[in-house]
C-alpha cells in the first residue's frame, strides 16, 4: 500500500481513521499508539495489536476483511451522544430498533435500541464491548441482541464495524457482521464535558454531562485506573409540537388506520339492533343509519381528536379518533452509564486487568388514551331508551349496547421501561513462552422492568362504573366517576425480565515459521458460556384485569438456561510480500440445539503499493435464541387483512370480510440453527497521497431461516396453511397460529463503497472529504419451503424496507484552532406498503412511493487552548420532515419511524475541559 499507511505517516492516518475505515482491517488501537510510533527510533519494532476480524496480533493488517472505523472525533463532529444515534450514521445498518420505533402501546420489546447490519436481523448482528460479549436485552421478543443503551457512549474511543460475517471467529450471531465498541484503556487526568441541545419547534431537548478521570502510568507506575460517568436526559416530543404532522393529512389519506374508539363513545350495534333501528325509522344526523357503528354526536364528534370522518374507521354513522394528534413521537428518557477499567502490570510481559460497566436507561413511552370496550343498558341512553331494543330475541343480552370508547379522563397510557445492565470482566493478558495470550472471566446481566404507570385501569371495576352510571361514556363524568378512575389506575411493574451471561474465554497466538512475506501466525482460543433468562409477569397482569394490557398465555413465570461451548483456530499466512492468506474455523455447541463448524478462508493480493485486492468466503450458523425456543405465547393481532373464505360469501366486499384478526404467537423448543454462506470480493485503491478508495461486493445466503409465517402469507395461501387458521361455528376467524419455525431462505447482496480525500493543504486551511455508502443489489426472503422469494429491496414488506442506496458523506476543514464539518446522510426512496384496507368502504389505500430522505448537519469547533474546547452545531440543517408513508405496521402512522427522525432542526453546543 502507499506510504500513508507506513509508520512515518501515522499522524495523518489518525486524523482520518474513519476515512480509512473500510480499508482492510485497520489496526485496533491505531491512534492510541500513533505517538509511540512517531517517537520510535528507526528500526524500533512497533507494537503488535489486534484487529477486529482476527485473533492474531500484528503491526499492520492487509487481511481480506473490510472494517469500517468511527473515531471519537467523528462522533463529536456528528453531535451524537448515544450508541444508537451513532449507528444511524452507518450505511450498512438497516432497520435497527430505536426509541422512535418503540413508540406504541403494548408493543413487543419496547426500550430496545439495536443494530441491524445488512437488514438481515438484529439477532444476526453481533455487538461487542472491547471484543467481548454483553448480555442480550432481557425482555422476550422477536429480536435477540444487545441493547445499545447499555453501551457507555461517553467512554467510546472508537467503533469498529466488521462488514463481513465472522461466525468463524466470534460465534453464531455474527452472520451479518460485528460491531465492536472499544473504550479508552489508558487515560490519565480529568476531563469534563457538558452538552445542551434543543429543537427549532420545541420538544426533544437534550442535556448531557460527562466526567472522566484516570491516574497511573503503566510504564512508569505499573498501573492505570480510570473511570467515566455519563448522564443524559431527553425531553418528550408530542405530535402536537410538529407542524409536519398536520401536513401529512393523515385523516384524509389514512383514515382507515385511525381508531373507532372515541370520546364521546361510538356504539357498536348488533346486526339485530341495526336492522331494528332501520325498520323503525330511526334517524341519525337526519338520515337512516347504514352501519353497525354509530355515534349519537355526529357530525360534531368533539374535535380535534375526535373527527367526523365518513371515510375513516368510524364511517358515515360514527366518529373516528385521530390518535396521531394525541400521542408522542419521541420519548422522554434518562440514561446513565459508568465504566471503570484498571490495569496492573505484573511484570514486563504480563498485565492483570478488570472492567466494570454499569448502565441504566429509563424511558417513558406515552401513547394515546385507553381504548375501552364497555357495555351499557340502552335505557341509560336517552336517544335509544324507547327504541325497543330490549325486545330483540336474537341478542344474547337484550337491550345491552356495546361501547367503543376512549377513556380520556384517565389520561394517556404511559409505560416506564427501565433497562439496567451490569458487566464485570477480570482478565490476564501478556506474553508467555512466545505466545501472546488473553484470558478473561465475564459476568454480564441485563434487567428490564416494564411498568404500567398511568392511563391503564382495572377493567372489571371500570365496567362496573360504566354500567352503574358513575363513568359517562358520552361526556364528562361527575366527581364520583373521576374519583373511581383515579382509584383504579394501575401503577405496577407488570413484566420483569432478567438475562444473565457468565463466560470464560481465552485466546493465544504466536509466530510458527517464516514465510516469504513474514511469519506464519497461529491463533487458538475457546469459550464456555452459560446463559439464563427469567421472565416474571406480575400477579396483577396475570389476573387479566388490566385494560389494554392482556395477560400472556401460560399464566406463570418462566426460567430457562443453557450452556454454550466453543473452540476456534486461525492461521495467517503472508506467503509473499504481495500475497496473504487467512484461514479460520470455529466449532460451537449449544445445549439442546447442537453444534456446527464454521470455517472461513480469505486472501489478499497487493500487486503494487497503491492497489490491494481481497476476498473471503465462509460458512456460519445461528443458534435459535432463548426467546425463539421458550417465549410464552403472545396474543396480538394482524393488520387489516381480508379473509378469502368469508370474502367469498359477501362478493369480496372488504368492508365486511377484512378485519384485524387475533393471532397467537408461539415459540418452538425444537428449532434448528440457521445456516449461512457468505463471501466478499473487494479492492482498496490509493491513486494518490490524498485519496483512498475501496469497493467491496458482499453476498449472504441463509437457510433454515428462523421466522414466523406472515399472517398475510397464511391468508393468501389457505390451501397450504389453512390448518393454522382457527374458525368458530360460523366459519368466522377466531385466531391465527403463528409459529417460530425453520422456514425458507434469505438472500442479501450488495456493494460497499468508500472514497476518502484527506490532508489537502491550501492557503486557507486543510480540507478533507469522505463518502461511505451501501448499494444493495438484492434483498429477498422465502417465507416457506417451496414458496417464492419476496423482495423487500426498495419496497416496504411486512415490517421494513431495505433501501437500495444509503450513504454518509462529510466535508471537513481545519485551520489552527478552528475546524468545521458538513455532513449528509441519505436514504433512497422506495415503494410504500400500499396494502392497508379501509374496512368501512372496502377500499385499499392509494399507492404511494416514499420520497428519498436526506439530512444535512453542520458543526464547528474552537480549541481555545490545550484545556478548553468548544463545539456547536446544527443537525437537520434544512429542517427536513419525514416523507409521507402509508405503512400500517407501526403504531406511528403517516411516516416510517425506522429510519426517519421527527425532531426536525436541532441546535447543540458542548464545552470540553481537560486537565492533565
């Protein structure tokens, strides 16, 4: 490679570490050792260090594996303060979970912030802290992965993203890639940082503070001890605080996604009641009724939350509730992280080290006010008291009216999610008998507490209050009714989950013999791990008496555990100065699941200093998670879907035969591991001393995919899957079974591109620029053996879309104590979900193509002196709003929350003080 990668040029390399990110395996710890490299006398051996993707220590790496590196300086320039925010800047990260996505009421795994490389799943993206595992997010759900809230963001020195599956080295859940968060390891002095951010339209303000302190020089004192404490607080953002929400025209465009539970309450008539009122000439709003859902207040409906929207869910005879005008878009949160690391020098070649990482993230998720299905005697409703409904013999309870009401007097439904993490590592590292070794004990715990804290009420007592007249479904309740609502409010930790991981691991490497390009190096290692998950629903939850929070099937706490053992080996062979090979293999064995061997081979060729070609190929497998195997049954419902059986009896009128059908989602203790094959081909080019570029093609194929059949797939192929649809005596759908099974396959392939221009000196300062992008060629899933593949590339399918092109580009300038950075993140447009059905008139939502999404950020910094540094910036400079989407999967309607940001233009400033 060209000379900027040689020791004499390390300073420039450190200033542009992220730019060289996708270069084959940048040295782990490169910037930390740059000064040492510069000061070393000619001929002095440079320190050998590790790289993500290899267990062998070396001076420089020309391995076949592409690694993207983000330095602390890059994080500061971007103005991000959390690991989850940082991951949105990685172009290969698609569909990761964030606080915005988690906004819902009763949804799965609220509070989890996750990464998802290549869009093939959180469960297939391995997240490490200093090269070791952390306990996964404990709350049972579809995603098994580390909660990024548990990463101590303030302590991050850099992040290394291995853009290639690495099951052969790291384990089964590294099919999509590895994200290694690397913290500071040798800090001395005191560093203070204060951060304040706000938004242009209000809401979602942020405050953060960091204290870092360290003492001891390993070389001189024989020890180093440092600690970092970070605190952040973020304010909530309500939909009423954003002007783009009305501009989306959700009631006009997506009325069928809104709610038929309103205040004043809608009345759901039985068929006999509707027919009787039609026959007796009952008029509503001056016209005979046509539907079973009516509201006596139309056309007024108590706006602005409750609308008369004939094309909405309420239809022409009732009201529709616009929950998007009465919810939060971004949650209030409070996060604390503490990291401490100590190193003790035992002798010239060996060190004892210990790490403690503690974190707590508390997030309040606020949705709309409670939905209530209540009942009242018709005699209590003046307009219907004398309508003769009590005489109808076809009704189960004569004269009883079913209510679809919104309990606004109880306030918005609010859940408090607390994710707490503890991680303790004790290790020994050094050199012994010619071997570089590292051995460590790791105890990691994640605890999740899900608390219903407001807006949830006791259901039986609520029904009694409605039936007895204390609670008024059609207007304000009296003092006794309001007192009853206050008394039956739930404030209870309804779900308590705990995940524990204990492990011991070791690795050792050494040179074996000399080859033409250097030493043949061998590495061996192993790991023994014990995993345990505990899920404890509260007694109140299991009583099934919380309105809008149903008890999980099974009715008991669960506790599951398993043991995992693994061994691996790696050979690195520099055959010549131009050719280098890498061969690795890992065998993992999971208790109750079985084991598999994951081999990998890679090669790099450097024909001239300015060109390197690289390639790798390997196999992998992912064992099913504990949740996949043992999660309690979950009750949920589908999006609005037609039932072909019922539709055939009503001339395919979706107004009658489409519904949100009940589902029951089951785990499967007999799941097999997923299998994968992946390979990559790429090149790194340095056409000049100021330019570096790389391009890498990647290809991943998974089989025995662990997934559920989509409910839409089941209803679309009843000849094959009709046994999963349970019907009542009238052949109406009772519920649909959704099972975790090994089904079908998944294919993903694409190209990663990096172009970096650095160190361009001019009369007005030094300039640089960097582009990292991912162009996806194919992304498709086969939902079952023999079924056709379904592509989600540039098309929203079921729960997400994979955009064809995503990039981050930045332009940097520095002159003396001043510096500035302008950056852009971009996601290409795609075909919308285009499948939602209006059950009032049977129409399907108008087709839409979601526009591309582009955000520009600007920041500047001033190094006042060696101790003080000030930075200020603007994020979303052009105040870009999320583009309109008709997706019906997420609680949030009108846009896709998985990759957009509702906060709008944001301003921030930070002050940093260092004392050494």
